[in-house]
C-alpha cells in the first residue's frame, strides 16, 4: 500500500499529496524503463507520449522531483519551459501542424494521471480531432520514426 512505504521515499509537496518516487516518469529518469527520447540534458528529458493525442505528441519533464506546477522549484520550471520551446519548435518543423497546443495538468481533477510534472506538446491538425479520452497505445516503430523526425529538426 502506498502509504506503507518509508517516508524517505516521498517528498511532501502539499498537505495532502506526496511525490511518489515509483511513478512511471521517475522510472524513465532513472533509466529503469525505456522511453522514445528526442532530447535529454542534465535537467530535462523530452520523449514521445506512448498514447498520443495526435502525431508528434511529445512530453517534456524535469529531472527534479516535482508533481506539478505548485511544487516545482522556479529554476527547474525555467529549464523545463526552455527545453519545451526547443522541442516544440522541432515538433512544429517536423510535422508542420496547423497549430500546436501546450498542456500541463495539475491533479486528477484536471486530468493528471502521472504525478510527475510534465508538459504535453500536442500538434493540432485541421479536420483531425485530438484523441482526447480515446487515445490508444502507439506502434513503437511509428513512435521511433516520429522521434527521429523531431530529432532531425532540432537546431
Ligand atoms: P497526464 O494525464 O497529463 O498526467 O499525462 C500523462 C501522459 O503520460 C499520458 O498522455 C500518457 O499517455 C503518458 N504516458 C504514460 N506512461 C508513459 C510512458 N511509459 N511513456 C510515454 N508516455 C507515457
């Protein structure tokens, strides 16, 4: 049970929620599970969303332990938005969508399902509805091809 783990595994961020170091993005940061990465530096990682809302849907996360906007250290937020801009430009160049949406959910009430801070970079295409609420697991080869297109567009 979540609360039975040692207190050292958690970082209190609000009165009611704790950072859980076993969340899936913490495992990606530690290299315990794979991700289709497009960019990584000492502070952030960008990788393909495994259940994309549209072609090119990319996530950007800080390496610091933060659940969302409220508990993130400002310097980590600054690094995160800088990498998000770099990756968003590359996604835009690679996929040439009609628009690009940036999403960041805080708490289940807003739709957050992974409790490690992340920005969604979501290309929007005219006449192609976003797969919001009906996304399916992507084909790995397709995700890798999309990631390569984004990496090629990084400047
Ligand atoms: P949110 O609902 O804002 O917390 O978004 C979490 C996102 O993480 C969803 O769009 C999931 O499809 C995505 N996701 C969950 N697990 C993985 C994973 N292992 N690799 C890539 N994306 C993931």
